[in-house]
C-alpha cells in the first residue's frame, strides 16, 4: 500500500520480540507459517518494530535476546506522539 508502518510492542506483547517466542506461535491450526515468519515478511517490506523500554525491563528482556527485526526502543510517549500527529493514522489492538 506504499505507507510507512510502525508496530509498537508494549506490556506482555514485548515477549514476542524475544528470539524463539514468536517462532513457536502459529496463527492457524495448519501451522504453515509462524508469527515470526509473518514478522520477518513485514520487516522485509519496511515495517518497523518498536519495543517499550519499561516493558522490556519489567520482563527482564535484554537487547541480546531480542530478534534482529526489532528497530529500537520507543515507549508510550513515542506512540502517543504518533497517535496525536495528524499526518499519521493509528490502529490499536
């Protein structure tokens, strides 16, 4: 769709950024593709993944165990800035 996409992982969702976690999760029963495979596809298309620093600390997640597709650390304030920016559209799950 030729749009810039950022995904912010907060709270328990940050655990999806730990190496091996998303590889063990499959969104369908046929297990044809893991959540991590979908994340790799998205990253290959330019999607940026950001992890909440506070959540990383809360779950004792260190940079050494984060997947290489993670773009960086961005907390709630960064996400709120995007939500409030008229140039951006936001979807929350």
